[in-house]
């Protein structure tokens, strides 16, 4: 009886090392893109932060655009996972409860990755959403609009345009993170990204949004 082939430990280690290297590159790239956006971000700076040769960045991600797209996908991955898990259950909840759960999940995820809104701000200003539309993150907006449409149809929410309402709701959620550098000056000393302030932001957004959409 032939012996079963032993797993190639060297190949397994190479895969793990490659995954670890890519994760380090993506973390450094996320920081660089959050500060500079795609246009002004430099792969040299990303390589310097990681200690990885610039050629390795191109080996794994082909070019700066490929790296940027990978950062967008990774930045949204946790949020998309949470929203997708919620998506089925949201259909069976009262619209106001579904909206509250959606907002809570969205803001909890963004609080864990506060660079994400800034990256998306640069994406809108520099690229007019060119790379955003290629990502799967559009599903987040669709889920929110579906909740709003269902709320209007059931009479739980006032008459509203779900597209316009979703824009304003997302702005209410995310500007806090984009404008944190300015907002924390009024008054000085507030730590906007502290756990306590983030929890307060989540509760205020939920209360503000529900008050705005209910009949």
C-alpha cells in the first residue's frame, strides 16, 4: 500500500510568510493612502515603513493601483462581512429596528478602523469613485436604501427619497472621523477617537437618524 504523501512544510511556511508580508504591506499602505490618497501616495514610503523591498510590493500587487484596490477591499472586508450577516435578519425586523442595527454595526466597524472614511474621502475627491465602484462596498449603500424603502412602504418612516436620505445618513456617520482633526479643537482636549467618545457618537447618530426618518 503506497504511503500517503507528507505535507510539504516548506510550502506551508512560504504561504504563511507571503500572507504575513502582504498583510504588513497592506497595513502600511492603508496609512499612506489615508494621508495622501492614491494620487500622492508613494510606494517608496510604504516600502520604507515595512522594510520590504519595493519590488516585493509590485510582485504581490502588480502596481500602485492594484495595491490601492486591495486596500479598499481589505478596509471594507470586516464591515461587509458584518452587513452581509445582518442582511437576512434585517428583512424580518421592523424597519426602525433594522435601521438601528445597521447603524450600530456600521459605526462599530468604522470605529475599529477610523482610517476608512478618510480613504473614501480621498477616493471621492481624487478619483470620483473610480475604484469605489469596482469594490463590493456598494452593497452597504444598497442595504441601507432597502431598509429606508421598506420603512416608507410600511408607514414606519415618513415619505423620503432613500437615495438622498442614505447620502445624508452616511455623512452623519462618517464625517465625525474625516473631520476629527478639526472637530477636536472645539473645545480643545476632547479625544474624539477614545472609546467613550466613539460610543457616544454611535448613540447620537442612531437617535438623530431615527428622529429624522420616523413618521
